[in-house]
């Protein structure tokens, strides 16, 4: 499973065409990490860069692909809103744009990055974005996969 870089609006359009604008999809797994750590000598190491990264697996009710994984690196902001009780978590149509040098993904198509707050929909902004077809991971099991050198 090779990663595909998203660099500009053409790449965004290609991703949305390939995954149907996230229509009838759902967020299956979200994994967040930083480059900070404490070693065996209890020394703390921290990156001076934006070091928060997020990987998100999405399933959808269509094939080719039926599941994709997004990799956001250099996350600047992140807000997730779980579905309330007795409410489905199906995404009708998402939004992904490149705005002022950052990639913004939102599960609400009519969202605007200038208005992103701790509101009623999920969104993320990051310096870089990659994606890959993860259709072989379909099903109930949670999967995190290998990043392949990243």
C-alpha cells in the first residue's frame, strides 16, 4: 500500500473523485502521536517542529476503494465530535481544501476554515497530507498498519 502525496487542489480533487467525496463513509479508526518521548534514562526528547501526526481510516459503502487512510503530518489544530447516542456516524459529504498553506479536512461540506472552532463537526488542519487505499482492511477489526518508512 503506497502513500500518495496530496500537494495541491488537483490532488485534492483526485482524492475526492476516487473516494466519492467521502459520501456514505464513516471514520473507523483514528491514531494520533507526536515525536516527543522519554528514553530509558528518563530523559525527555521533544521536536522543535510541528510534531503531531494523525492517521485516520475511513470506510465507505462503495468499492474501489472501500477504505482509505489519511496521514496528516504537522497537525496545527484538531477537533473531533463523536456521534451522539442514537445518531448514525455516516458522513454525507466531507470537505478538503488547501487554505493558507494548510490542509483542512472536515466531515461537514459547508464548513469554512475561517470559522473552525470547537463547534458541532469534526475537522483537522495540518501542514501535509498523504493517503492510501486500505480496502484490504475492511471489517470490524481496528487496524493501524505500517507507515512504511515515514
